[in-house]
């Protein structure tokens, strides 16, 4: 049959990447937008302590999102490779293997999280006045973890087939539903932080179920019988890409989690300001992450089709996109940092909360090009299955952030946490780019 979704291996690289990236960027922006709305509504209607409680949970919850996204990327690379080579039977088998595997992982993580949520938040030095609220918020989150995993894995599978617009539509729906439920439960019903948690749970659950039904329908157009519902060979191939991908996706969040205990030690007001700023940083990183993830599928499909030459051109075009976006983000944060932070605070915020949030945004705005370049080269290496140096680079990034924060902040203050971020990004990029320049990624085997 004729497949119309192979534009990643047929159209000009820049046009193909923009076509693929645009829905991913828009979708992820919507996903981040409703987490920002959670914090903004909670902070505005329930004060700085409630905002700090949500912020204290944020680094941990983001790690689970990164596990789902990283696992989805690992699956999508293998599935994209099958798709590019027209191996539709193997593609079906890889899809079912991925979904069953991550369903089991999500249920296990949910159970562990519910058992140890209080101990985890206490270990992170969560301020005493925010601890109980943070634990309740986190428990609701863990109940919804299987839905979160299902949705993110399905999004990656849609992307692997070149259908990145479908996850966008579901993200728009989920985001709007989440905002409406946030407003109703928190602002109207006065349910506080728990209302925000239940709003996210319901919105993600509905989106996950609908995504599954639509994906089953879309899969019917590809001919070829499945090679089996669950195949160890496919699982091992996906794990080889997924584990480093999970690490890469989680590096920032794990760093945030480990650094969170440092920030928490400076008190509720600093934590509230930092939490607000981190929400904005997560939003700004979205297009960079989408470009890196798009390059993974782009690289896998083109290598599967024997077109390694297109990967090099695609990587250069992706870096041009990164630079353009980074300049825009820097200008926006320098001009509008004050009203942005004000969105998260009530009518009488403390001066320390405002100063913390604004200083971090003004500083980090100059360095988004670094994380963009890092994610782009990581995307190429990941899509090619060249994961050894890729993994080392992300571990170095994580180590720099954590060690500088742990040992520097007690001496020089919380601003050391700010400086650790771009230093880690730069080190990560230098190591990954050096590996890219060797050209070894051209000859990597995905062991399919």
C-alpha cells in the first residue's frame, strides 16, 4: 500500500522537521500550560504555602513524566526504524510489546509511590508548613500514573508513524479540560491543592482512553500480521534506546529533585519563587525538547531507509531552529519577567518570593541555546542508537548540577543553583557533540 506519512525521509530536511516538530511543540506547550495553570490558580487563591507545596512535588512528578516520555522515545525509535524499512509485522509486535511493558511499569511505580510518598517528601526537606499538602497532592498524582504513562507512550507511537498532529489534538482537549476543572474545583469549590490534583487526574485519564481508541483505529491501515503480542527481542532493542533516553529526559528533573532539598532549606518563600520560575523554565524548554525528540524519529527513519546523508543536513537545520527560538525566549524573559512571576502570586507576595523568581528567570534566559544544542545532538545520537557517550554526557550534566548545588549553595547562597544549570548543559553538549563528530552514529546497529 502507499503510505503518505513518510515525509521524514522524502521531503527537504528543514521542511520535514518543521512539519513534524510544530504539532509536538504546540502539544507540549499545552501540556506545560496546564501545569502552569495549576500553580497559578493554586498560588493566587491559596497563597505561597500552597504554591510551595505544589512546587515541592513538581520535581518528583516530572521525573515520572520523563520516564514515560523517555520510554516512549525508545519505543518510537525502534518503531520508526521498522516503519522506514516497511516491516509492518515487526512494527505491530514492537507496539504491543511497548504498551504491555509500560503498563506494568506504571502500575509498579504507582504502588511504590503511594507507599513512600510521605518519606520521599520528608527526605527532600520539604518545609513543615507545606509537607502535608504536598503529600496529599502527590498521592492523587500516583493514582493517575498509569493514565499518564498510557498517554505519553501513545503520543510517542503516533509520532513514530509520522502522525504528530493527533497527540496535539488530544493535548489541546486535555489541557482545556484541565484548566476548566482547575478553575471549578479550586476557585469555585475551594478544594485547594487537592482540587488541582484531581483536575489533572481526570483530564489525563480521559485523554489517555480516547488516545488508545484512536490509535487502534489508525493502526488498521498498515498491512502485515503481528509477529507476536510480546517479543523479548523487541523489548531488548527498545530498552537499549529507552534507558539512556529516560536518563536524558530525566537529567534535568532528577537534578531538580536532588537540588530541591537545597532550595527547600532556604524556606517557603524562596521555594515558592523558585517553583514559579521553574514552571516557566519548563515551558521554555518545550520547543528544544521537541526538536531533539523529532530528530530521534527523523534520524531513525532515514537510517532505516539508508539515507544517512539527510541526517547531517537535518541536524544543521535543527540547530538553526534552536538559535532562533533561544533569541526569542531570552528577549521575552528579559522584558516580561516581572508580570510572568506575578501570575503565580497572590495580591500581597513577599519580596523574597518575587526576587527569587525574577532573578532566576532573568539569568536562565541567556542560556536556552545551550539546552537546545544539547538536545539536538542528543536526538541524533539517540535516533541512531549511539547511546554510550550520550549516556555519559547526561550523567556528567546531572553530576555537575547536583554537586555544585549541594556544596556551593551553603557557602554562596541559592544563586549557585542558577549557575549550575547552564554549566551542566554546556558540558553535556560538548561531550555529545564530540561523539557526533566522530561519525560513529552512521554505522550503529539497532539490533533489529
